[in-house]
């Protein structure tokens, strides 16, 4: 890494003299290059900066145009997990004290508790039973949901064997309370971390039994894109939906065919009714003509019969009158 003890100036900002004067000259002779032959690369630790350094020299730029302030003053990987910031020059040796800071872990655990409670609350909503309406929620009694609940709580109650007194979530302040909600006792965690930071670290980081690995396995068992429990349930539901869609399509085809058949029969019926109505009109015309002809033929005979009846009546009356005289 390129850094300078005094952050107020950099070699290329100081008064040009000697080597610093050479750095201000855009000459390829001052480029950073790898080591020669079998010798180790003297610039291996700053290899990531080599390209920008050479470009800076060629362009006759200053350091602040090619590098950030953090790159001037920070050193990383000198101690694993530690970043050292150079604040200024010292005429005496400087002691560097490194202490553990659990704040990052605490925040992660707090986020875990929040997300866990959100999950259990959501499951509780979808598996609730409403006593007022006597109706259960959508997932009440669903076996997959029950399996998910069992898996996540088994994970929460897992124990790391051989890790001393800090071998579970509850031993570092994460416990289960009412309504399947968990809580995080930050003070208990800090006491555990201060007492045995290695044990707390191993609680999560052990290769096979650590809680980090246990949680990862549990999540994989639920969400694996091939064999995960949720994935399999989604596939089952997708198959059921497809089957229902196929059944609906088949039923729709049957209904459409029946509708077409009924419409055809109705059209034929209308044609038949129209024909019958036409025939009825023809028959009505024929019947009316026949009735008129019959009336005309019977009228003279009726008149003759009436005259004969009248004559017979008169004769009878005359005879009766004669007899009486």
C-alpha cells in the first residue's frame, strides 16, 4: 500500500528534491515494475495500485488525483480483520491495542430476532382460527406450514455439543416468549462475549454443529430450488392448478358442445313450428271454403221443407174449423 506517515503532505506534494523530484517527471524509468528474475516482487503488496501509479506518473498528476484519502492513510490485512488508519508521524514507537467489538454481532442477532418474529407472526396470521366467525385462516391445518414451523423452532432450540456453557441461543440471550416470539437480551450476550468470546464465536462458526451451519441447513431444506420443502409444495400446487385448468378447459368444451347441440335443436324446432303454422293456415282456408259451400247447398232444401210444413199446418187448421161448424 502507498501511505505516508504525515497525512498533511505526500511525497509528490513536498518540495521537489531527490527522489520526489524524479516522481514528478513523466518518465517511464520511474514506473513500478515487478521483480527481476527469481527475486520476489518488491511491490507485491501494492500491486493493486501499480496501474494507477504509473498512469499518474505519465500524466504528471498529483497523488490526490489518482488515490483516495483512505488509500493514503489506511492499511488493511496487517492484522486479520483489522484496518489500521495512519493519523500522523510519531517520534516514538506506537502501541496498537486491538480489542473485540461485539456491536456488529449484536446488530446481526437483533436483525435475526426481528426477521424471525416477522416470519412467525405471518405464519400465525395464516394459521389462526376466528372464534367469532368459526372460520380458520387459509393455512390452518396445512401440513407444509406445520413442517416449516417445526423446522425453524428445532433450529432455534439446537445445541452445540462440546462448546461449554455457551452452547445454544438461550445461553447468549435469545429466548422464546409468548406467541412464539423470541427476544434478545443484549446485556446477557455482552456478558457471555466478554467472558468467553471464542466460545461465542464457535457457537456460530463450528463447521458441522455451529448454529450458523444449522441455520443454513434449515434454510436450504426449506428453499432448495430442487428438493426444498417450499419448492416441492410450490410444484405440487402448480400441478394441481394445471390439473384444475385442464378440467376447466375440458368442461368448457363439453358445455360449448352441449350449447351448440341445443341451439341446433332449437333452430330445428323453430323451423318445425313455422311449418306447422303454415299448414294450419292452409287447413284453415280449406275448412272455411268447405263450410261456405255446405251452407249454400242446404239453404233451398230448408226453404222447401219450411213451405211444406207451413202448408201442412194450414190444411190441418182448415179441417179442424170445418169440423167445428
